[in-house]
C-alpha cells in the first residue's frame, strides 16, 4: 500500500529538519562541495557531519561522488532551494508577527505604568 502524501511530506521534513542538514543544503544550493569544504563552513565534528550527510543521502536528497582524493556532495533535487526559500519567507512572516506582538505588549505595559503613576 502506498504511503499517503501527507506522510511522505512529513518524512521529507523530518529528513531535512536538523540545523546541520539545513546548513548543508543551503551550501549545496550554492554549488557542489567537498566534505572538507563543508567542514570548513560548518563547525561540527567530522563524525557528526558524516551522520547528517548519511541521512540526506539515504533520503535521496543529496548524492556523493568521489573525485580524485575527495568526496563531493551535490543536490539530487534542485527544488530544495525553492523549499528553503519558502521557509525563509515563512519565517520572515512569523518573525514580523512576533515583532508586532512584542510592540503591542510593550505599548500596553507602558500604558499600565503610566496609568498607575
């Protein structure tokens, strides 16, 4: 029996839903990277990066290729960049709403202080 679409979407988000994996994907959206380049850009232990790359690889989101003495990673799905851009846009809206809420709370607190003075 095929997996329902909503479960497949949830699995995709679980597979990319880690700060290190997000950063790897952001870097790979720019260009292919060798492992040593990823390590230079993301301050994690090599074993941690290896684990996270393995998750992305098993999910079919990235691929590795050995070129000479180095292993290079690239995106298998170019639309990952669009997904990350949509996440940035969504986060911007959420943060704008939170900033407005904070401003409203600050204004209310100021009015309370002035009313009791």
